[in-house]
C-alpha cells in the first residue's frame, strides 16, 4: 500500500524535476493541503519531512493546530476569508494566500499581534474570470497592492491563483502564464515581490514551468479527501 511518506517523496521528486526544467529556476516549496485530513495524517507527513501545511477552514485548522502543537509546523491559510474570522486567522497563521480586498487586509493587519512578525500575505487574482472564484481582477491588482504595502503588520509577498480546472496541459500553462504576467507587471511597477502561489495536484508541473514558488497539493499527497463539515 502506498503511504503518505511514499507519495511525498514522489511529489518532491516531480517538483525537483519540474523546477530544473523551468526557465525561471526558482525555489519551489510544497504546501501540503491538509483540509479534511486527520491530525494523524498531518503528523505522518511531518515525520516524513513536510513542515508547511495549508488549511481552508478556520475552526478545523484551529482544532488541528491544538492537536499538533508539539510540531514545528508553518501554517498557511489558503481558503476564502470571512470578515468575522480575520482576527483568529491573523493570530494563528504565518501566511495568508487569499487576500482579495482591502477590508480583509486591513482587518488582518489590525489583528496581527505586535509580538509576532508581520503576517506574510499574497493577493488572490482571478485570471479565469470565474464568478465562483474569489480573487481580484488583474486590473485591480496594483491598486490593492499599493494599499496593502501601507499596512505595517502585513508583508506583501506575491500572488495566489486558482485557475479554471483543466487536464489540458497547454491550457494549464496558458492560464499560469497569465498569472505570471500579472506578477511581472507588478514587479515592473516597483513592487518587491518574490512569491507565486499556484498549482495543485492536477496541474502543479505546469505551474512550476511558469514560475510557481509555492504549489498547494492535497489529494496527490493524502489520497482522496473525506467529507468535511465547514
């Protein structure tokens, strides 16, 4: 039977190969997407060497953080953010990848404890124009980035995207190229960015080819995801 440890090693090998082939030659880190997974599965992945975990649902994440408090895990929040949950998100995560409006950024900033380093954040951009997806339009990116950079308890690192799902590799690459173009446009305007959070289990190789520095992988690592109560 294939274990989490086996899958992790396979994924890391694939990341390394894709990274070597990418024109950007960037460092690529794996976020193990652990939503709906039991604490025991996270512990197994951690024991195998994985230290970065991404969660989508706040209460579920807080419960697991309490169960795994003995582990030196770097927790990333990667799901949609409700205004009334910004305070615990800001206090219990090192990174937030899904900032999509100034109100959320301001609330995260105001709630970040002074004894913690600034919260590392990415702006979620919607390059596929999907109504069902969170994220700002490419045209709104520079304005939001400018405002976030004024917030002292946040550190803007880059962009996150969840393009429309497709198994067509050429379409995957085309969509990630759009995200890369948004990122490059911000760099050209003087924003000090270093992070592209894009690519999941079905398309992370294509994402790495276009410069992803974080890939978010769940089912390919943990197996089929069980049902979860949000």
